[in-house]
C-alpha cells in the first residue's frame, strides 16, 4: 500500500479575536471597565477606530488581553493602518505574561520573520510554553518543529508525544500526522491498529488525505479487516473534495471487489512505496478579520 506522507504544515493559524466582537479590558486612571462582546457590525455604537483606540489605552496599562487585541488589530487594517512591527511588540508583551494565544501568534511571526527578523530558536521556546498550557495548535506546531529540527534538534519521539496531545483534543491534522508516524514507526513502534483508528477519526472530520489513507488501509486490511465497501466510500469522499489522487483512481467507481487490476491507483501503489519522509513546512498567509491566519494544509511528500 502507498499512504500519503504527512507534512508539517504550518497550518498553524494565528489565533484570533472572534470576528464578530472584541473582548478587552479598558483601564484608565482611576477606573476600570470591561468592553465585552462589542458588536463589529454597522449598527455598533462604537466605531472600529474607537475600539482600537480603547485597546491601545488598555494595552498601555499592561492588560494582556488588550495587548493581544491590539496586536490583532495591528495585523489588520481595521480601525487604522497595518503595523506588523508593533503587532509583534504587543504580542511579546502579552506572551511574556503567559498569554497562550499571543505566544502562539508570536511563534508564527518569529518563524516567518513577520514584523521583524526570523528567530526559529525563540519561536520553538515560545511554542513549547504555549504547548505546555495545553493549546492544541501549539502542540501541533511544536511537534512539526521537533520532527523537522526547526529551532533545535530533531526529536521524533517528543514530536509523537506532542501530536498525541493535540490529537486527543480532536485536532484532525495532528491525528493525521500521528497516524502516519504510527504507520511508519517514526518516533516509536509501528502500530497499524491505532494508525487506522486515528485516520478514521480525522476522516470523519472531513479531512480528505485521511480519507484516502484510511481507504488504503481498509482495502489492504492493514490495522483491521478488509472492508472494500467502506474503502470505496472513503475514496469517493476524498475525490468529492477535489483530491486529485482520488479523482485519478477508479477504486470508488467499481463495486467492492471488482476493481480494475490496471487502475491508476494500482500503478501509484506499485510505483510509490511507503517512504519514511521528513516533514516539510509552509505557512501561507491570508487575511481574516482581526487576524492574519496561516492555515496548515497537509500535503503528500514526494516518494
């Protein structure tokens, strides 16, 4: 069988004010009040510029939630100009106080050199702090850095631990990567049964590459009994999402047990043996209200 290899995708998405409101604490000399769930639609009694100004005032008083909020504003054009350099400053102020979302966002900025020079060593330290607080995306990102040797030595064993922590929180990309490590025996022993369980969990969340790998295992009887009917279902789900590899196969077009011996997928399986591939990293960025989100996409590695 040929499973798709996992990849570090920096699917690490910057964390994030809720697009519909800002929650911050406004502190001024002599009093303190909360701005809670201020609607950001056209009907709000406060403009986005006013809210950003309030965040500045609160951030200056050392409130870490407001520092986080301000940094998110600064990475958007909401209520004022974009200023990635100052955003990085504000994330650092909040991160230094233990604010987990700021630690995560600053990790991404340090990895990418956004708002200042890249510093992957510092990024790994920050990511570790956020992961230690139980933040699933930070656990995933840290696992990717550990597996790739980004910001420090390669540690496949600890990468597997971190993927497992994130996977247990239901994070589908971590489930996918951990499943592949279990399938390949990276960072610990091979466990086909658990790999199949994890691919199933990620597939049930709609993750197309997990659906494909699960289908392979179902067809070949790896980690459990052969189930051609369910394999066909999973291939079709992945193909319906536009996964080219499944669109180019006739596995899901034939009745169970009647697959063509010369199908494209058969050729792929015969010419693309399992590869113990290292991770690759990319962090595409796209603007989202009050944040710049970089979304981790898993993609197969070349055999």
